[in-house]
C-alpha cells in the first residue's frame, strides 16, 4: 500500500503576526521577527525618531560628514566650487550631512510650534523646506560610503524622509521588512563561509563557529537597544564574533591541499584567515546598521568561491580609516 506524504503547510503570508513564547513576532522574508509597541503618531514622536535616525546615519557612514545645519550655505558653496571628482564626492557627503542636520533642526522647531498650539500641515513653508532638505540629502547620500569603504547605505539617507512623510505604523512595518532582508543576507554570508572553508582541512572546524555567530547576529538585528534583553544579546553577538575571528588552523603550515573538489589547489592559510575576518566584519556591519548590504554581500560570496577554487583571496578594497 502506497502512503502519500502529507502536503507541507504553505508559508505564512508576509506580515502575519503570531505570539511565540509570549512575544509577538511578524513574518517577513522567511523569518519571524520580534516586534515592539508603536509610539504615538505625533510630531513629537517623529522628532524623536528622526533624531535617532540622524545619529544612526552618522554612526555608520564615513567620517567627517556631520556638518551642522547652520553651515549649510558654506557646505553648498564648497561643493558647487569643487571640480575634482574625488573631492566633489566627499564634499557632496558633507553637504548631505548639513542638509540632514538642517532638516532635523526644522523638525525640532515644528515640534516646538506644535507645543505652542500652532497647527502645521503639509503646505506649511517649514514642512516643505524640511522635506526638500531630506530629499536632497538622500540624493547626495548615494555617493557616501559605509565605514567599511565597500559600499554606500542609501537606505539610511532615505529613512528620515520616509519617517517624515508616512505614518509611524507604516515606517516601522518597513523596518521589519528590512530586518528580514538583513537576516537573509547574514545567512547567505554564513552559507558562503561554511561551503568555502569546511572542505579545506585546516578550516574543517569552522561551521559551528559560523552558526553560533550568525544566530547571535540575527538576534541582534531584531533587538532594540532599549530592550532589556540587549544585555545578553549584545555580549553574545560580540563574543561569538571574537571566537570566529580568532579561529586557528588545525595544522600549523603555510599551505595545505584542498581535500575534495579541488585536490590540486593549495590554499593560503593567511588569506583564508583574512577572508574569514572580513566575513565576520560584514555580518557585524549589517547587524549593527540593521540595513542590508547587497553589493558587499554578493562580492563577499564571490570572494569565498574564488578562494575555494584558487587557493588565495582576490584583491579587496582597503577599509576607511577608523
């Protein structure tokens, strides 16, 4: 008698919410993501949100861009007068920073006026000026690099405008979608590390270290700093990352034969260790920014495959000064 296997349950609809271990979670991109209560949809709440997004932006982008909004005219004049492409890129980032801060200054004033009983609508000159500043900053921010030096984080520049222009509920829902995308990229990097290194004898012990770190990274990505759990989540994230970065080859030699599908290739241990540390760093960047880095993720996966097949790492960009 033939037994028909049970039909697997279809995946939940995107945005489905469920209570799991007394914690509400929302389903996006294949992951159940921890949710948090929404703040009130008021100017005061939006001001606090945009302040936080501004700090977050400058924390993850290259140094020197946090120009006060009061110096906007100077920043624009320096940018407009520059002809050297490399200098113009950096000055464009400084102008974006000044525009960003001007928008935040305007928003603070809007909240003060609201507190004094002055009603503001979308046609108010201050509201429109705030929106223009954020839009221009978002356009200029496309050329700004992440502190790793590998790619920009365009979405960080666009988030304050989104927070400014859409209801609070919609903004936070979009953040859950981004967190799901971050978790996906973290797992893609993990698979590339496991596949690229496990079959090389000196790195055969890497998989449990990768799995422990990426599990901690996913938890860090969904956890706010205001959550009491952060006092366990952050230390676990840091220490599992340290253990991965401090991995030691099983055999203390400069080169070793590949065991399986590339038996004639000899692999540089030094290059392998450097590539493992770069993978740890990339996961760290994604989890801290809570923003996917698709270009860096794709290029890292390609580097792991290159190393597996050729025995040495390809050339990689130098990180920006810390």
